[in-house]
């Protein structure tokens, strides 16, 4: 809010299944376990998750499928392993190129180039852009450092439709969080899916905390009059109710890995800076002309009058996007543990957008 109420009034005057695997994730994606082996190597797809790197986009039925692959060297010789040794083919024998995906998810480790000693294991993710309803074959040809002869190729069937894309689920959880914390809506989510993720935040507690922050920020907008907690709460609840009815909020996945996600939240909400406080002040003057000889008392009563009239104004206001919001919206960061996704509410440089999102649902007011 650029202009305080007081300024206006002055105008009145992973666990892996191959023992010893060193890298895999614990992402909790769909378990579509597949294993194949030759005399030289064993390869296993431990799990798969659809991921998305920030700045990338996919078509309606496309996705970046990250396969958590474990490789065991069945020989006594050293084996050279790299993600490039794993190739994916569609049903028409077209080769699907590996995709590089970079995230901050510590449990999402790509399969690195390494020299794998005899009898040892290594694991990591390899990523391919696929059609979600198609079937593929994952091929791996061991490369033994001590043997120049061609090795037998290991093949595993990969059904892309059996792996879970959490994008839609995360958008729903983000909407649930925003609605309950910032718009005071009750939780009506009741999924029939046994493996549906849950929101780890205590949204009731966070809503109460949000209301307190909102009340404190609103109180700072009054200079001459000191509103009571009850008066502030009444105004805050009226603002939330008006936003419930008027706000438009869009959600879109910005990035996704097995245990971390960022969702763009793009709100259109009521903006305090666009409320016509002048008209409320003019109304006070018209109703009280000639009644005051004490300027300070007039200021106090005028600000109290504005606070009382604010709830009526909220219902008349149009919604708009916050003025300084990025075109994609605000970033809402979530992390996953077991089957719960938790919104990061910390006030940190890495989570700067959260406070901006919070302020937008307070009409632009700030702590």
C-alpha cells in the first residue's frame, strides 16, 4: 500500500533393492520395478518420477520421465558407467535422447560417470522426454575397461503410463493451501485415491498467524487512532470474505523433482492502494461539519470512521494482479517427506516470494 490511511486523512487537514547402491533417491514415485541381467551386468529400474526443470515446458501428454536405475557389475573387472550408456527406444525403434535436469533436490542425483569395480553397484537417475501413454525399451550395454569385445546388451521394458506425474496433484495442494491460509476457506478436500499426497502444513494454525500479521500491518496504517484487536479482526475477516468471492488465482508447475516442487501462484486480489479512502473521508466531513474544535480529536474520529466503513468498501472493489508481481506469478516452494508435501513458509532469501504472496492477500499491506 503506497499511501497510508493517515496520508489520506491529512488531506482533511531412497532405499534401493540392490545391496550397496550408493546414490539413488527416495522420491516415493510409482514403483514399477523391472530387472534384467546378463553375465556381465544387472540393471534395475527401482522407481520412476515425472520431473520438470524450471524454464522447460511439455505438451499435454508429454513428460520428462526420470528413472532411478541401479547397475551392478557382475564381473571381476572394472566397468565404465555413464548415463550415456543407457538409451531409450520407442515402439518404432526411435532413440530417445537423454535429458539433463538440474534441481536443488539433494535426493535427486543423476547417474554420474564412474569406474565401477567388480561386484559393486551404482545408482542414479536418467531422464527421457516421453509420451506418457506409450511403452519403451531401456537398453544398457556394459563397457568393461579390461575387455574390448562387445558385451551383451541388457533390455528392460518401460511403460511410461505406470509412473505418476505429481504436477496436477501439486497444483491442487497449492490451491488448498492458499484457499485455507489466505482466504479462510474450510478444507473440503477428500480424495478417494489411496496414494494421494497430503498437505503437511497445519493450515488452521497458519491462517491464525496470517490474520495476526494482517491485523498488525493494518494497524500501522492508522496514525491518530489506535484500533482495538476486535476492530482490526473484523476488518481483516471482511477483507478475506470479499477476496473469497472475488479473487481469481491461477496455479502452474514451475519445477518438479521427486521431493521438491515449485508452483507458480498468480493471484488477482483486492488492492488496498486502489480503495477510495478520499470518498470515505469526504463522507465523514459531510456528516460532521462544524462539530469539532479539537483537530486531534477530529483526526482520531475520522480514522475510526474509515476503519468502520472499510468492510463496506471491500465488496465494491475490483480485483487486479499485484503491481510488481512477476509475469509468471509468485513461487510457492514445497518439499516432500513420505506422502506429505509441505509449503515452505520461511522468511529467507531462497524463499523470498512467500512473503510477497502473503502481502498480496493482505491487499499489499506489509508487516
